[in-house]
């Protein structure tokens, strides 16, 4: 990993991202970012917090880069992952699915030993 300085904050640009986004997820994120009027300095933050019905819960939001983030650009979308979340979601694929009853992002995490029915909670 190469270390660079962007806006005086150290960053780790990665060519092997901790997370992949499917074409549908990239399209949806791009549309949401355009609707929010986000600038090039912001990206999709993917993280993990304690909680949910299985122990950990995924988080998604738009944010600016913070010190220690792993930053990957996937088809023009900046993906930010904090250093504490990265070990839990490395290798995860984020997809966007639409169905009769709901639509939303779905995580396919090979590190999850148990996944809740809601799809947003897991245990490692």
C-alpha cells in the first residue's frame, strides 16, 4: 500500500479494496451521491459497529476521508473504510437488490459466521 497525503491527512490508497461493489450498487451509489450534490472529496463510507441481532451491524453513509481510512476508487466512486472496520469486512461484496417487498443494499461477507435475516447484522 502506498501512503499519500491528501488534504494533509494520511491516506492508504489500495489497489485491492476491502470491499467490492457490484455494477448495480455502483449505479445506485452514484445516483444517490448526485442527488445529494456531493463533491469529489466525499465518498461512500462502509463500516461496522457493534449491535444488531447478531453482534455487528453494517453502516453506510457519505462522508469525507478521515485519518487512517483505507480509500479505494471503484469505477469513479471513492469507498472509505476505517481501520477498525476493515478486518471485519475485507472481501465483502456490496450489491443493490430490488424485490416486490423491499429494495436496498445487501452485503455478501465471507467472514461472517452467522447472518441475521435482516441482512444488515452479522457475527464474525
